[in-house]
């Protein structure tokens, strides 16, 4: 696949069919109709009957058999008619204007037929994968550290200008009268290690953002942010995170940093009409959510699975250390439920009593044993608020443990075994991991472990090795020493999806003791069009890059032993990698978060739409428990928002070699990977009841 082929016209694809796939062309010409064409394809390509077929031929058969079906697309809930083969027939037989057919659609369909006739392609070997990894810099590289020292000083000087211009009497970050510029630099340099300083000085407007970026915004970027302001899209980026950028754009590739915090035209255009991707997050009082669960009215508890529910506190934890451009909760920022007004988000008097009611939900549920405290961001809550929340969790879990002693065998409720904090602050604002926080986390674990809670996770979001800085490394080590396991959830956007980038991120995270947990496909609504990576690329990464970090059962057992007994995740991980000569540990699962059904990468390609975007039919993750409604849930059809050809053009524009991605067209069928054993729930001492509570009875 040469680079010029990604700029094909429809007539070019017509020539390719006539030259390379003459049999398909002839079948089309000799067919009396589109339906006849489908039957002739099944017969001519030997796809009839129940005989086993190769994956490529099975894929063709699926495209043919789905043609003519009308399905309900899950994310938009629109009815869509599938006409992949019908459109191909019309194109090959000259019906309509040839230029009315999208070249992206035509080329993808061409590749599906071509793949069924080609010999097996050669997969990259470990040496090639490592060469791809070496392309990417890390934030702990000495040259990067020096560049960022200069960035920090530039930003400090500009913050001094801002503080001088806007002196606030009540601000803790004000200069005494009459001090020199050098003394001001010394004061700001000291404040730099205080996370509250960065929250106070975060860029909240395009002007501030551009100023801290060295006035390097293009006219196009300024225009995007002007529209964002009119639409009310909040801006919030800390000085620390901005110091990670390369404003020269010549020293290192920071596209993964920029695409995570700087807004795209798609996001700005769509803001105001963004909908909840996770249908189960749409809650009406007294009605079950899309997963069948009854949850308290409001927006504090979200639930999809039997074992786990999300808790979103009414605290500053509804804010973040920055607004991620591909955030799954953008609709909450759109509605105003999430924002960056720290004073307004302080807990109200009613929060204490509300927290007790929310804990009652966990206490009285028969299956919940995992609580994920997030937001927003769990660590945006002040230490006093976080301590109060954790104390409430402890009291609830202790009561649940005590109540179980009175219940007979077979009727015991699931007890809380896992507590998680969802946060990006270890990345956005590593100075948040201060001694007081570590004491709170350490004290909670010491007493919680006595009542049966044995898993303590900090779930964070690293996007790129460039985010791993000396400050981040120190913060992770503190969390590790407090007995909390730090796991990573990567959002697999375009910049992060480049060859070797995710593999290098895994390696650098492992080096500081972080385990990879999920590699998430970006949800495909229009606001995320610019950053969306098709699921075929996620599969390609899984099969051709991540595979070199996979471990067998013996190695997994050794790793778990290292993690549980070593006292240092950093040491335990690196011991295993060295012993078995692994470039990294592939402990994460590549998945997509589906509306209602949960995380999965089990899918089949069932259609290619006229705009070139693929339509995938997803099944649920069979490796974990689901709500009872799963048995009645129809197939989840998802239309991706970008064609493979458009994605490849994006990569080419970023300097990638198209030939490195040539096998992407054949990844049409996925299967969800098993969960790494370390992430499984501990086996309880006594069996829990199989009954459900807080479930719609019709679903049950």
C-alpha cells in the first residue's frame, strides 16, 4: 500500500477492481441485480453452506449476509440500513455518477476482497517492534528534563507578570511590596511544588493558555478557542502540564500531550449537543438504568456490573486537574454538573447526610464488593473531604462484614474487597501526592485490611511516556510505599496509536511500578472525531506489538507473588521483566466501552458504510459477570466515526510510514482478552448469595 494510494479517487479503485479482482468485476456484470450479485458471490467464492472458512472468507460471507439488514446503532439509537454489497454492485455496474461513491468506502471494500485472495502477510518481529519503541522519548530522558527546565522558567516569568498585574489581597500567592524580580522568581519556584498553586494559576482562557505556551498558538487554534468561549466550553490547564509541551515543536514529538488537552474543531462544533455515551449513566428516579440497575436519584452512583459501582462525591472531586479533550464525561461539563469553580464545588452541609445514604446503597446491596471513587477526579477532593469519604467507606464495609455474621450460609452478602480511586492528578499534578495524602491512604489501608478489604488501586491515565517525569516517578513511589497499586488506563487516541508508542508507554510505566489495566478505544461520537482511532488499529496493536509483552501462567504467578510480597511494585515488575527478557508487561486489555453492555473487544465487521466508516457488531465480555439484562440485550451495533483510510491519512500527516500499518485492513474480528489474574477479585472465605438486589425485577 503506497502512500499515494490513500488519496485515491473512485475511478482509481474501479481500475483496481478491473485489474486485480477481475472475477469480482465479472460476477457483478453478469448478475441481474444486487441480490443476484450476493448469491453469485456466495457461490463463486465458495462461501455457501456450513463448511469452515478462513477468517478472511468468513468476513466476506458476513458482509454479504448482512447486506439488506436494518439495524439500530447503539450510540445514536438511529436505524441504519446495511448496503455494503449493494453499493459495490451499483459501483461496479456503472449505476450513478462514479464520483458520488466515497473512495474510502470503495478502498476498504476492495481490501476485504483482496485479503481473501492474498497469501498470509508477514507479521512484525520483536526487533521491529523495539525499533518502533525507540522512536519515542520519555519524560525522564536527560535531554527532555533540561528542555522542560527552560519551559518551567519561561512559565514562571509569565506567571510573575500575571501575579503583578492581578494582585489579590486574599490570595496566598501574592508578592510582598518592594521585592526584586529575582526574589519573585524564588517565591514562584517554591510555590511550584504546591499543587494548589497550579490549580490557582491554571490557564482558564485562550489568552492565558497562549501566553503560557509562549504565544505560539496559530490563528486556526485561536479561532477554535474563540468559538469555544462563545459556546461556554471551560478551559483549565495547569502550568505544570503546560511545561511538558515543546513550544518549538522541534525538540520532541508532543502530539500525544497536545491532543489530550487542546480542543479540536469537532469538539467545539459538537459541544452543546453531546450525549452520554454510557447509556447506563442516564438515570431517572425509580427507573432502572440501561444495565438494569436501580440506583439513587441524582448523579452520585453509576453502575454497570454486579460487583462494582462508581461513587462521584459532591465535592471538589467533581472538577479535574484539566479538561481532557476526549473525556467520557464531557456531557457533564456541558450541563454544568462538572466545572472548575472550586469554591462552588466545596461540599455543602447536606453532603454528610447524603454520603451516609449513598453508603447505605453499598451496604444493602447483595453483590457489590468494589467501590470506585472518581469524578471528575477523586484526588481533586481536599484531603479532609477524601478522608471523610474513605472513613464512610470503611464504616460501611465494617458494618457489612458484621451483618454477614448473622446471615446463614448461602445468604451472605458480598463484602467490600476492593477500593479504587480514579484520578489523573498523578499525571496532571504529581505534587498533589503530598505527605498528608499518603498518610490518609496508608492509615485507611491499615485498618481496612483488617475487615477483609485486600485490594487498593489508584487508577490513572497516562497517555504518553513524555508524561512520566521525575516528579511523577517520585509521586508513584510514594503511593506504592503506602500500599496502593497504581494502574493505568490509556485512551487510545490517534497520537497514542502510532507504532510502538503504547509499547514504549507500557515499558516506562513498568519501570516506575505502574501496571497497565486498560487500553480504551475512544468513544466514537462526533466531538471525538479528530482523535478517534478505529478498533482495527487496536486489534493490530494487540496482535503485532503488545504480544511481545504477554506472559504465560507460570510467569503471571511469579509476577503476582512479586507484587504481593516484594514491598515494591517497581522492583517486582522489573525483576520479572529482566528474568524473562520482556520489553514490558502486557497486563492491560484492549477494549471499547459500549453503551449498556460494558467493556468489550469481541466484535465482527458487518458492514462498511457509504462514508467509509465501519459498522461493528459487538458481543459482551464473556470473561466477567454482567447484569441479568445481558441475556436479553440485543447485539450492540456501533458505527465508527472515521474510515480506516482517513485514519491512515492522519498518521501520514503526522509523519508515519503508511507501509507500517498495511495489515490493518485484515483486522475485522476481535475477541476480548482475559483479565490479568492480579485484577481478579479474591475468592471469599464463604460463598455469597446468588440473589440480586437493586435490580429491575423484570430484568431479574
